[in-house]
C-alpha cells in the first residue's frame, strides 16, 4: 500500500516505519489542559491493533494482527469503529483505504476470542462495521491474501474493492450451514 501511495504521490515523504504518532502534550495547571492530555493518552491506547496513516486526503486503516492473519477481536473492532468515526469527522480526509498488514486482509472473527467471551460480544463490538454504507465518504478495500468470513463482509461493505489475483475471498463457514438446514426440512 505504501509503495502504491509513493508512486501516485511522490511529493509526500513516506517512510517504511510510518506510524500514527502523537506529539507530547505539556501539562498546565488548568483543567482544560489536563482533559486534553487525558484525551491524547486515551488515543495512544486505542491504536494497538490498527495503524492509521494520512497522506493528504487519503486515510489508510491497516489491520495489524499478523500472527492471527488479521483476525478481529473485540479490541480491534472497537479501534476500527473509533478510527472510522474519526475519519468521518475529519474534513480534510476524503477517502478511506482499508488494508491488512502482513499479506492477509482479514480472516474474520478471532476464534479464541469467541471461545473465551462468546459470539455476541464480538457482534456487539462489530455493530458500527455493519452499517451500510460503512461511512458517508468513499471507502476502498485493498484486498490481498485472505478475506474470509467477517473480513469478506468488511470488504463487501466498502464502495470499491481492489483485489489481488492470489486473494482468497469467501465465507468458509458456510459449508457447515446447509446440512443443518436440510436436517430441519426433513
């Protein structure tokens, strides 16, 4: 993704380690300054599993959970919802590009998290991502690698999808559904 942006926007300085960084906030004695520093600290905490980069009017949201092929857990879903809301409120941002780091777009919900917390916790956290359209501004899904289950739905919720030739898309859990419905119909 960064190489593509370098090609189309050569005037922007993009390094390979670009991350969302916040400048340190000076603490003053007023309550407003204390509130501002608390907001900055909360924002720093939010960005653990995603990377948000801005290149002029283009905002990229990269899912960065490479060991699990960018599966979505509760924290990641909440971070993504907050980042999309922030993108919608930003008047300078014109386009949102969703991407997955490490050669995989998104492999759906984290199965370990489903086992530990239950499916309803993840669907509640994903409520913002179920909105169609995803946001009022244009969104693009840059799909490479796996985009299965909820990752496939995330790609479908975007306005435009750019897909590599080797990408794998689909609902893999669907193969378990029809047999259940056939047994009910009998």
